[in-house]
C-alpha cells in the first residue's frame, strides 16, 4: 500500500499533478493507493469517470484504524507521498505521516530561511522537487536529501498530429496564431507577451492572439501591477472582461485576440492545434510548467525561456530560446526581498517572434522535435520514479 496526500483537480497544476500521479501509481501498485485529498465535486474534476476513479482510491476507515496517533499526528503503516504547497516546507496535510514520508514541492521564491529547511528535515524523510532548479536551491540552503522528479504529460491527449492524417487546423487557417498560457501573474511573464504580440500585430495584419490566463487567485494577479511594461485600466467584471480591457489599454487589437475562460486540461489540445506557436517568457517556474509541456507534446513549436524549471525541458534543439538580461530581477515581499529571477529580454522575444513569423517551416521542425522529446515525459514515468523512492 502507498498513501498519497495531494490536491486533485483539472484546472490548476497541483490538481492535475495529484490526479495523474494517483491514478498511475494506483495502476502500478495494482490498486494499492490510498488517497488523502480535499473535498471535490464533478466541477472540480470535470469528468464522471475521473471522479469515480479518484473516489475509489480515497483512504478507507479501516486504513485509518491501523494508524498510530502520536501527538495528534496519524502515522499510517505505509509509505506516504505528501504535497508541500508552500516554500516553508510544511506538509499540505499536516496531520498525517507514513512509515516513510516523501514530500513533493515546487516554489518560486528562492530566498529561503534556515527555519524552513529545519521544517523539511523534521517533516520528511526525503524531499522531491519538480525541477532541477528547485533541487539546487534547497541544496544550496543546506538540505542534502533532495531529489528531482519531473512532472509528465498524458500521451493519450497530448501528442503530435499524425502526418498522414488531415490537418487538425479547424480555425484561423489564414492567420498566424500566437498562443500564451498559464495563470496571469508577474512570474509567468504575460506582460512581455502583450508587448511582443502588439508589435507583431502592428507589423502584420494576419497575426491573431489566443490566451488562456485564467487565475482565480487575486493576490497573484495583482503581482502583475509591478510590471514596468503595462498600463492598468480601472475596470471590474469577469476575468475575461478584465483581461480584454487590459489588452486593449495596452494597444492590442481585440478583433484579433481571444481570451479563454477556465477549462480542464483535457480540453486544451484542440486549442493548441489551431495555433502556430506558443510564447512562454516565464521569469520563474518551480516546476517544468505543465502548460508548456502539454503544448510541446502536441508537436507545437515554442518561444520560451530556458531558465529555472524550464531548463529541464527547453533547449535550442526543440524551441526558440529567449535570451535573459545580464542582471537578475529582485522580487520584494512585505518585509524585503523574497526572490531573484532571471529577466527575459523583451527585444529578443520580439526579434524571435518575428523570425518565427517569417520561418514557419523551421519552427515546424522545432515542434516535431518538441513532440518527440516530450513523449518521453509521461505521468507513468513520474509515478515510477516516486515508487522507487517510496519503496
């Protein structure tokens, strides 16, 4: 038996990770997973079959009865894979431990405190991270027992379209369509996307823009107010209304732009296949960026930063790589600096996006290589790595 304490869902990274890791490990252990998660509804998961599969894995009363209660913490007689959803390295499910407890974490604030490292040592036998960058940050801060486990993609949903099949392009056949995805916040660099796409729209009347930026967390949306590149409109309304007004305020042509609302990741391949290139100038990623991975897995070319978590996936052979400026950006919190991030070069983004517009055959070849590379990063492989560490 293996216990997993993860969020589950279909519209945010942690939920997608929890859903797939649990299912894959349940298969590999012949239905040996016991899942500890938050209450969820069909709307959270998006599919009745998925709900049924997740419910069948939930921790059972008889499992809880075999646990030992020590100082208010339930110690299960089985290994536990536990989500760590904050940079202070505290468990997402603090009232449970396993016979061996392995934590899994992503973080972007890389100025850390010694007390947080002590949290990691106290709460976990081993900490795994979603990127080599996060692993290096923890080791530089004194944690020794750290291992990298990269997330995966679902190859039944995200795969290159067969060359012998008719084109999957249903819409915008006469347009050059630029895609940008990921929740709207400063670290994901959508301010740079807006500036670059505006330049391309001004130069070329066939440039169309699609964004999937839904973000239900207002605090991280507000981080974009620190961007030196954007003018903020005084507007309220739905998220789509706010983003469209923001695009318009910053000079983009809304007749050549489409803002998407929230949707499960299973519904995104159709969007990707109707676009020409994805732009991901992310300043920092604690993981490998699921939207980037899924887009590339469809055999689509990307213009992307290759630092922090992206460095595990993005390379010159499978992407147009964005150059960083020489100086890192210092990110401040209420009490001082909390992170140092690479700052992507806006001029380089514009130049390479123009090159992509002019060289569609060459970027298609990059997309082919991206599809081949990402086919090796499956959720099954992720689950196998976790099982080795747990057992």
